[in-house]
């Protein structure tokens, strides 16, 4: 998107979309008393757009991470929590179910966020968008086609069938949300192997270069020049998220009431989520994240064998490594992912300290 088209898009009324990393983790990482007050929490929850209940129509589901509460009791928040994060490639609002159109949208980014019951870590795992999977009622297809075929509910069903992991909440994002939040922070620092040209501006290659939201968007959308194509692009997306966390922590964004108010307003207006991610769950998410540092967050891509062709030869696909994927997801389902990664991190595509 050119700078001029981006400016025109910014002038149009925007639907609120989700930047889940900020909502789930960053909001609490600052540790500011301003962000923790009840009044601010209520204000934030009131600005979040809701997308209904995509779980209601699912015919069968994996068991929850924690035992279900007795009938009549409130939902427990003591167990692990799994949040499915989507980034739509369509300009039609994925956060407004009234604007979803069959065949009009696919999900450019698919990420599962696992927050363990121990509340001492956060795991963010990406599914390559071209992963070849079984889509319920549709047969074999790329995983991102599920959203196009049947919206949030079908993609959730597809992920749950693939992983046998129960999804607790659902959020949607597009990279325009990342642009706005990055700019609200005054930019983020990334390492550039080559000069980055955006419009009439050139950011020279080098370590810790300050990028605007639009420049960071160009950086993460690059694919053709990357050695591993989409796999490297996924890591750039993850690195951008990590850079947002680092910038907010280093600047103490949430320690200052003025900067907190401005930043949280941008974040909350970028959020769309299922009805169940209410004010109570948001408070719980803050409690889960308040003691986390950047070293407690692990980003990785789910196991894959490589690329291939669909059976009819018409599509380039990603072949998942089921022998490695199944025990990984069993560890997510049983909330033993930390221990699993300690013994198997070397075999996973984990985000390195520096992404070029």
C-alpha cells in the first residue's frame, strides 16, 4: 500500500480489530497503576468490538484444559488459556460478522497463544497459512481457506480438529492495527540486512533501526527475497510483535497516565474478539501477564516438513510434520508445553534473538 493510499484508508471509518499481543500481554507488561485501575479496565472493555459467539455452533470440541465448574458456578479462570489469533488478508472487516463474505477473506496470519496455568510464561505459535489440512465438510485445503469458507467458527473447528486443543477465545487482526499501534509508540526498532525503501524514504541497513508502522509493515510483508519465503516472513511478523513489547517496556508507556491513556485508546479501538472475552477475562489476562518479561515469551512455528504441491498439482502447500506436531499439541492440551519445549526446542523453528 502506498503512503497516499494508506492515508486515504486511515480517513475511512475503521472497524476495530485485534492486536492480541498487546491486549493479552503488553497491557500488563508495563505494570502501570493507571492501566490496572478498575475504571480504566471498564473503559477498555467498553471500547472492544464483539464478534458474537463463534463457539456456539461447533458440533464437538476437545476437552477444556481445566475441569469444568459445577453447574451454576461461574466459569473458572484458574487453568491454562488458549487464544486463536487471526490476521485477515481482506479489507472487509473480519471483526464485523455482518461484513464477512464467503470466499472474500482468507487469514494471512494464524497464531495460537497458550497461557499456562502457572502464569509464568506465554507461548505464541504460528501456523503457516498454506498448511494442507482437513477442513470439516470441505475436504483437504489450505488452512487459511477455512475462514473464507465458513468464517471464524469453521476455522476454529479446523484448528481444534487438527490439534485436539480447545480454543478458549478468538480475536481478529489486520496489519493496519499493527501500524497504528506502532506509530502510537513512536516506532519500533528492527534489524535490517538491506536498505528499506518505503515511498520516498530509505531506512539504511543496520541494527536497531527505528521503523514507523508503515515501514515495519513493508518489512514484514516481504517474501520473495527471503531465503525461506513464507517461513521467514512468519518470523518477521513475530519479531514485530516482540519489538512492540520491547518498545513499550523500555519506554515505560503505561507508567505515565497521559501516554497510557493515548496508547490504550489506540489499542482498545483496534480490538475485536468473541463475546466471552469480557471485562472479567481481560482482568485475568492482565494478572497472568503482569510478572512476565520478554524472556518469558516464546515464539515459534509449528513443525513442518517443507513445501509441496496439492494432489491436483495446482497449489503450492506447506506439509505439516504430524509426527512432531501431534506430541507438541498434546503438550499444549495437557498444559505441559514448557517442559516439552525444554526437551525439544532444538527441533522447532523458534524465533531467534535477531531476525533479518
